[in-house]
C-alpha cells in the first residue's frame, strides 16, 4: 500500500504524464477502434491526437484539472493487472481529472471564467 495519496491541482509540467495516461487508458476503448482503425499500425498518431486534445482542454477557460499521486517508500503499488515497484520515496502520478462547470447560473458563470491556472 502507498504511504501517501495526494490529490493536487495539475500544473503545465504535468501535461506530458497526463497525456500518456490518457492515451494508455483509452487505447483499448471500443470507440477508439472505430475512430482510429489503424491504431495498432500507427500508435504515435493516436498519442499525438490525445496530446493535442488534452492540452487544448487543459488550457480552456474554466477547466479545472487535478492529478492523483502516490508517494511510497518502496512497497508495491498499482491497480488491476499493473503492479510497479516504487523506490526511494518517489511520487508517481496514477490518475488525473479534468472538468469544466456547465450551467447558466451566476455561480456557473464565475466557475467558467476562472480555472486553477488563471485564478
């Protein structure tokens, strides 16, 4: 078990890891095979598309992004079929969340004007 689980606001330097997590998570989704029929032949094209989409959404007005990290002193951490050794009190990003507020209320309008990056 991890020693610490941390949820924090995402920063631009997290984008490369977020994009890799996104591409890895969605590459086996049934709709991806319809939208990207040659994903097995051209996996870098899919990663490029995911990277573009993640960056565009990350910098969109009113989008709030968070990352989930585990900090571990050397125990095994992982979920499902993936188990990875984490050594030396390192932090490992294992998830992320990006969302934007919708709605026409005054509160919704304020949320859309603000984001973590823009305050």
